[in-house]
C-alpha cells in the first residue's frame, strides 16, 4: 500500500536541496514505517513568501530569517 506524503515549504530552495529532501524523507519513511521505497510518494508544494505568515507577519517581510 503506498504511503503519500505532502510537504509544504517556502519557495526558494534549489533543485539540489529539494532532491536531498526527497531522498531523506524517503529513507526516513522506509526505515520507520517498514515500507519499500517504491511505495513512498512525496509531493513538495512550494508556497510564495507573500502567501505564508508567522505571527501575522508575511514571510516576505521576514525573509532575513532564512539568510543564516
């Protein structure tokens, strides 16, 4: 039975960063849920920084947080 995983994150990650996320999420899912890799389906949805807020402040206005 397939395992479906959806991850939402702010836009701006590189293709390599997304690839690493897919790989690590897949590995963690396989080892913790004891499922084969071909049964893991992962979707990453990128959210624009003008459509995401923390504490009522748009992330586009708090972008410096990700500069570290």
